[in-house]
């Protein structure tokens, strides 16, 4: 619904408002019936300037606030969609087991959950992993942005890295809900890089094929579907099945997050050194 609303506003701007402004404020002599007015080039230039200014005002006071509101609302909805999809897939998988197994698994999950919630060390580790994950994705996003300026191969690298980034975003919702540790996430992602690149390709195509505003509307429709697909899928089992047929043969692991991991570790070490120095100063 959010993506459809944004796409509808874009359609109204492109198909109704801009053509109406071009008819009211013509910028060429061919758009005016009176031949005498074609000599007034300064007026036509003023019309063009006024039309462009009005369109920019529409963007500033209408589309950009709408886009920011849509982005915030989408992020809230994506989390809800991932939760409902994850619990629905868990309940669907649980119906195939026996009731006794369900009770045993539920009790074991409850005990494990209580142990984790009661364990302060586990909570600190999860907070540290979240902080590291934010730094990792931030540096990886900067890496994606910088590769776009590389001549000749920059666009291809940018396309591939963006595909991995969107695939990671989609599966991160499920990994957070399932409690998968960060090192296992990176190992799964880098070991199955071809699968995740193909998974994120359709989202990136919307960015490369359309204008920024249109791509935002398309992404607002596509991304929830991919999040729902990721939360309901078993990526490890899907990738492991062909490998069994190929007798364990694979493409090998690609260190996708090597640069982002190196920069994140440097930042964390810098903060740890500063905190130690502050502790020593307070002790003295």
C-alpha cells in the first residue's frame, strides 16, 4: 500500500501536473499559437524558469516529505512483516511434528530463552554484535558508493555489491529473529555469495532502470515481498541441496565484507583504546 501510494503520486506528477505546467507556461514558440509572441524570448525563458521552480517546489514540499514519511513507515512495516512471516513459517513447520515434540521443543526454547535473558554476558555480547553489525553495514555502504566512481568496471561492481547489500538486508530480519550469531551470518553469506547475489538482483534492477523517485516506489513494493520470502525460506538448506548433487563442489568463499570488517575492527579498537586511557586517567 505504501509503495502504491508513492507510485500514484509520482504518476500524478509526471502525467498531470508537469504537462499542465508545460501547457500553462510554454517554453517553446511551437507551443504557442500566436506567431507574434515567438519574438518574446525573454518571456519564454521566464516561463521555463518559473515552470522548473514550481516543479522543484512540488519536490521539496510534497515528494521529499512524502518519501521520508514513506521510508519511516516502510521500516516499521518491514519489521512487522518479517515477524509475521517468521512466526507463520515456524508454525507451519511445527504442524508436521508430533505434539510431544512440540511441547519438548517449546519447553527447551523457553528454558534457553530464560537463560539468555538472565545471562548478562549474553546480553552484552548481543549488544556488541549489533554495534559491530551497524559499523559493518555502514562501511560496506560507503564501499558500495565509492565503487560507483571507478572507471569502466565501477557500475558492474556497484551493481554486484548493491545486490549483496539488499540480500543481506532482507535476510537480516530473519537472522535477528532466529538469533543467528554474526560470525555464522557472514560465513553463510560469503560461502553462498552467488545465491545471495541472485536474490538481491531484482531489487537493484529497479534502482538502475528507473529514476530515483520511481525506483523508490518500486522498491517500496518489491522489498517487503523479498523480506517475506527471505523470512520464510531456508537459505542454508536451499544452497546445500545442489552441493549434495555436485558432491560438495562449490564456487568457494568470497571475502565480501573484508574491507568493511577491517575498518569496523579498527574503529572498535580505537574506541577501546580511548576507553582504557580514560579509565587509567580516572584511576590516577
